[in-house]
């Protein structure tokens, strides 16, 4: 099918919370993005475990809803996810399958297939980047394609693009912060209510803030993975999450939080990376009212720079629309040459 230069045909691989959020914001913002950036974003294919749906002119809202509901009438017959990535004409793949830090799959294969098929890739999937960052960036470079991943660290919080764009020219000395909302929620509630860890964890699971298996969050693995992505992107390391010294929050007691409070501190799970190659996740004392003292599920990061001093960013680290915000910004960033007017999107 013929498209004009500014039509960007997207596929979404992995259609859960984040993939669904991307479809929602791309449709909701379609006109505003066209008007402001001249980009006509069309979702031409979606794949997940249920199957594949495609429409080379752009999927309608009704096709997407039917796919979400598992309606067989819209499923493409005999086409695998891999076939869709390789053979369906499109410019950019959004990868949003579950994070796997053992071997990076299935996301790793999806990303490699897309880059080898000359698609740009935007992903929220931390596994492939935490395990094979350099290989993927080299592949993207060889194919002249972009691989962007703002949503992998801090959800909606603009951290990677802030450093890349707005802090260009600065030397980055260190980044430290709270990169896991579940741990921050648990520590905040324990401190506020003087409640034990197990009680608050159960409460967090009941309201959907913690997963039924919370190991990755509470043992600091999720924070470590995000730290590795920052280390590789910002400090040009070639680290994997196995290089991070990690301690989680499972042994923090209400007494420890009370002692800290009496001395003017609180305890937060802090991830830290710096120019010396230090990669560490551990519970740390943070002065009350310090910029890193944010509560609930919020994420925060302080970037120490040589020219701009300390810059602190606070934001929502998770949520489908929040992650979709970062993905949309990466998509637009790939195509926008910076000449669009400074109008706000509605
Ligand atoms: N949720 C957030 O707030 C957030 C924020 C930032 C980053 N992330 C990252 O974004 C990714 C997606 O998160 P999510 O919350 O959207 O997860 P999710 O709701 O579990 O969605 C994952 C989707 O991927 C599908 N999938 C699994 N294996 C697949 C395969 N082999 N081929 C195609 N599709 C496959 C799943 O299908 P089934 O449902 O049928 O298994 C599901 O639709 C994860 O890597 C996560 O770490 C999430």
C-alpha cells in the first residue's frame, strides 16, 4: 500500500496493560499528533498470545476491541507474531511483552526480528535491554534504525530523554533514586502506620499495587534491572543485572523506620549508579523532606551533573497510560525533527 512520508505504520507486540494503553493513546491523540507533528500514526497490526490482527490501512477501534476480547472473527489465520513483524509493511514496532531477566524472551527475539526487518523499535520491556543492551544497539546502528526505551525506567518519568536531550553537554556524575513504586508504597505505609512488612505487603496485593508473586519488586531485582539500563545508556557500561549489588526491603521493620524517623530520616529502597561503575540497590536512610523523600507509589531520581548541578525528577513509575506516555514520546521523538510548534496536545 502507498503511504505518504509522514504516515507511520505501527505494530504492537504484547497487548496487555501497556500495549492496550498505547493503542488507546495513539487513537485518542491521533488528530492532535497529526496537527502538531504532521505524523499520521496508524496501528496496522497487533499480536499477543491470543493471535494476530492486521489491517494495512490501520485497525479500527472496533477491530482492536474485538481482538482484545479474543473474537476469532478478526484474528489473522496462519500468521505468527514473527511473521507479522517480518512481513507486514510497517515502520515501527512497539514491544510490550512481559519482562524476563533470565533470557530476555520473547521480547529479545521480537526486537531482533524487527530491527533486522528494518523497523524502528520502541519498548517498555526491560529484559532484553538489561541482558543484551550493546548487541541490540549495535544491531540498530547497523540497520540505521532507532531503539528507544524510555518506559523501561521510571514509567512516565522522563529520565533517559531528559539526560539525552535537555542535559546534553553535561557530564553525568551519578543517578540515584527510587525506581520501584511497590517498594516505595510498602515503606511509606509501614512508616506512616507503624505496620509490619507482611501486613502492608498483603494490603498492597489486595489493592493491586503488589503482584501475587512480589519477589522481583521487594527483593530489589526490578530496581536493579532499571539501574542496569541507566548504567548502559548513560554511563556507557556493558552491565547486566547480575553486576548489581542488591538488597531488598523484606527485612525492614517498623522499629527501624521509627528509629530513623526519630533521627530525622526515613528509609527508602535506593538504586544508585555512578561514574566509578558502582551499581547498588539497597535500603538507605534519606533525610525527611529530601528531594528523594517521595511517598506512595511515586518514583524519583536525582541526576548529579557537572554543569547543571542536581536535577530531580518525580513521577508515576507505572500504569498503562503512564507507560504509554513514555512510549508515545519515544515514537514522536524518532520522527520529530524539532521543528514542530510548541503547542500543547489536547
Ligand atoms: N504495567 C506497567 O505499568 C509497566 C510500566 C513500565 C514497563 N512495563 C513493562 O512493559 C511490559 C508489558 O507490561 P504489561 O503490564 O502490559 O504486562 P501484561 O499486562 O502482562 O501484558 C503482556 C502482554 O504480552 C503478551 N505476551 C506474552 N507472551 C507473548 C508472546 N510470546 N508473544 C506475544 N505476546 C505475548 C501477553 O499475552 P497474555 O496476556 O495472553 O499472556 C500480554 O498480552 C513488561 O515488560 C513490563 O515490565 C510495564
